[in-house]
C-alpha cells in the first residue's frame, strides 16, 4: 500500500536526516582557541630601576637584582667609588657605629604575584629578604637576627641612608630608605614591593600627611588609591615608629627569593 506523505511530514523527515548527518560527523573535540596570556611587564614594575632584569609569565613578576645600593656607604670597600666614611647620626638620631660587615654583590631572583590577593593565613615575615626596593636593595622586617630581637640593637649601625649589610654581605633596609625618599623619589613615593606583591610607600601620604603605625592595620598597611594605582590597592607604608615596615605578617601570599 502506497501512502503519500504530506508536506509537513516531508519537512520533518528532511530535518531528521540532516540532524542525523550532523551528529554522525561531529566529535567532542573542543576547538575553542585559548586566550593568550600576556607576559608584558606593567609599567609600575619598571620603576624598579635597580633591577638587573624584570620579566613576567603572566602570573608572577620575576625581579633579578645584584642588591647593590646606588648611594654612598661606609660599608662599601674603600676602593669602591661609592665608599664614604661616615661618623654622623642615623635613624632616630642615634650616633652611627659601623658593624663589621661589608656590602657584597648578590645574585637574587625575587618572585612576586602579578595580581596580589589577601590571604587570611597572613604568613609571618621571616628574617632575611621580605621584599625589594626600587633601587634593587632588599627589604628586611622589624627584627634583628638571629632570634627576632628588637631592632633597637641594630639601628646604631644603619648608615646615613638607613641601611646596612648582614654577615653575608646582603645590604638591606629595615626602616625608611632615606636615599629613596629624599633623592630618587619623595616621602610619599613608591619604595618597592613586598614578596606578596603588594606595594610599599614612604612615610607620607600624597597629601603630605605623615603616616604612623596607629593609622595602619596589623600588617602595617591599608587600602586606598595611589598615583600608581588610581583604582585603589592595599599597600604598606614605612613609618618612624615600630614596626617600621611590616607588623604581624604578609597581607597576601608571599612569593619566593632565590640567591
């Protein structure tokens, strides 16, 4: 018996055949083109003028440094052009007394998050390098070695720019890096970054207000817009009072230092 198909039946049959053909010739391969990761170094990191190189993999910033201050110091060898004897006062007005160490060239790579985020664990800052200044010099925390001693015992050995080397020759700043705040930048300028990727600023706000520890949180920072981050960012400040740079730990997740 021969049944004639209506126009609607013919259309439905044609659609079914077409869908079957498409399904039989498709596969599960995802042909979506992945979004390329930018490895361009944002302009703010290029303010680290003392770095040997600055690169990015799209997730981290890698800063290589020889850790040599670009200012005079009695801790350089006497034949170095940056050697300068010093006998004046230093941070907090105490009389300078040189420690037995000397500045030695380093080969450090500081790895910090490109997009820093708060970490509720707030890991404690260790003795040693906790960040990098714009002149490539290391930041240390508020303690002296070897057992988290009060910094008061070391302040006397800070040179006229408020830095000094430890026993293996790593020159560093625990407190305001005076050469940066008075010569290379300003009291309100960008001083560098801690290992968690958050920026460090000098002891003043951009409106000239002097920052004190009581104005900051437990990690020695707060959040608002800066010239470098007009949309706002958490950032640390140096202050003249303890803990000087960092309080109870990193605000974010720290990167690493290899030497």
